[in-house]
């Protein structure tokens, strides 16, 4: 009867462990990215009362006779299935769609988490709010990502350097139905600077010429309104020239830029016969680098055209900008953090790293929604969404706990009944022992 007592005790202890696991699951039903656990049991030791025997020839064999000595915990398994996503609207909240983990670091130790409720600390570090561990990724300098993985830092107020304009596009249409521009009607005192409609005695010239202006920047971020004049120089060509008067203060001898735009019979741009020089000028006494701007007229019907109709030619899509400071950021599905600067420029700042494991259920829980690598998890394979990892990210959302309350309550009933049955085994064995003792009284 003593073995039955200890078998019952093992049942009580291990069903209590099962109840502890169920209670922990229910307690974490609202914990961000929590992964539930389940308990499996296994048979304990078995006492051999009689061994098995072979069939002796004309008789059958005899099976072994054994008595079990209770049960043990077989395993406590972590359920790594995806939890539902809940929208929060907070741009630093990030949820993982897939099996990957965020990487966070404390000193030289790496930790892994599914919890993406990140925050920005006083130094601009992207951190886990529960413990201050710094989220890992690769930083970008002037939009170019580094090759190394390290701390992600997003200090508000950081500067974005000015970018001088180096290209601009010419788009729209030039009215092909207009007559060739009469150059004898030019104001000769301004022929090298630009044209003005009010100096043209021939009214037809007014529709054979147009001007367009675009804002350009030098290397210090100073703004210039660059004006370009265009006029019809033949039935199949328009000429263009930068208007020197639109760049006051610049050395006139440094201002240059002119060319011709040739068109095919269908009104599309003939790139083989189109030529010109870059627009150049030297900023006035600022120490800025001289500006050189290539003008791109496009190609075919996607570039500047010459169709009969309204002239809509316009300079557009110049690539320069002034300096600015970081005021906001966003995170895309690949974990790329893009900063919005006060100069209207959006620049890539960093990309969040992700880690994958051969056996994520083998990771070791260390609290604070964190895991560490164990001997059976496999090594972390660090990559990025869209490059090395199959997972994607959702900004402004968090992964919820994957605890199923219906399952947990059912398991609770089973654990309770198992506990009661083992307790009954102990009380029954105790009654039998009591009867044995009473026999000798």
C-alpha cells in the first residue's frame, strides 16, 4: 500500500504543476505577445515483480508483471502560434506577422521578444519599455544602410544635410500649332538674359514662347528660383535658355544653360537630335559649391511633347532640398524606419532586425516577455523582413496573447478532477492501512 500512497502523491504534485501552468496562462490572457504553455505527463518508475518468459515449446510465453510507481512531468511545451493583432495607432508599436522575434540587447547579451510595444528613451534609443533593453537593427547614414547590426537610435532634432539640386525634369506640352518665334523682335539689350513678352511688337510671338520656374538649392540649402525661357525656333524644334535675371547676386559670367528640344512628326521628343548644356551658376559669396543642374526632358511621349494645344511645359521634380530637423518617423512592413524632416524630406533612418530559430519552442523564458537562446532552440539567424526573414511587420499594432480561455477552463476542470482522484487514492490507501493496524489490536 505504500507504493499507492506515493503514486497518489506524485499525481497530486504534478497535477498541481499543471494547475500552475494553467493559472499562469489565464493570468497572462492580456499580456502582449504572450505564448501559452501546456503540460504533458509520463509514467514514472515501474517495479518488476516477475520477468517475462519465452514460450517453452508446447506452451505459451508469460508477460512481465510490473507495478507502476506513479507519474512525472513529461514536458511543458510553449505554444508559439501567432496571436491576433490589435490596432493601437501608436507609431512605435510594431507587431510581427510570422515566426520571427525582435532582437534586444543589454550590454553584450542578446534577448529575443515578440513584444513590440517599443518606446523612445531620453537618448533617442528605441527600447523595450519593461526593462530598457535596446532594440537592434541597422542604422542608415544619409539614407544608406550600414552592414552591421547595432542599437537603433532616433534622436529628435537630428539634422538632415542640405542636398544641392543636380537634376530637374522638363515635362508637359509645347503648343506645336504656333508659328516659329520671330527673333528679330527681341529686346537686344536682354537677349543674353531672357525674354519678356511686353517687349515683343509681334503679338504672334507671345504664344510661341513660354517661361517656367522651379526652386533649386545650393550645397548650403539656399533657395533659388531658376527661370527658363523656351521658344519655338523651327517647325520641329524649341530652344531653351536659363534667364540670368532670375538669379540675382550670382556672378552673371557663371550663369549658363541652353539647348534645343527636337520633336518627331508625331509630337514625341526626338532624343537623338535633342541637345543642351547643364544649367550652372555660382552662389553669391556664401562659400557654397557652384551649382550644376542637368535638365532631363524625358523621352518619347513620357517626356516633353509638341502637340497642338495649350502649352503646359513646366520644370519639375528637382532633387535638391534645404537642411532640416527630424520631427516624426514611421515604420513600414519591412521594418524600415523613415524619418520626416522639417524640410519636407523623408529619409531612411534604420531597419529593425528580426531573428529566426529552428526550434522557437526551445527558447528559454527569462521574464519581461523575453527569451534567450537555449541548447535546443538552435542559434539565432538574424535578418530583416523582406531580406533573410519571411516575416513582415505591422506598425501601429501589437500582437495579443494566444491564450484560449475556453481551452484553459476545460484543462482546469480536467486538472481538478485528476487532483481529486489522486487525493482519493491516498485516502483509500490510508483507510486500508488503518484496517491493517486495527487487525492487531
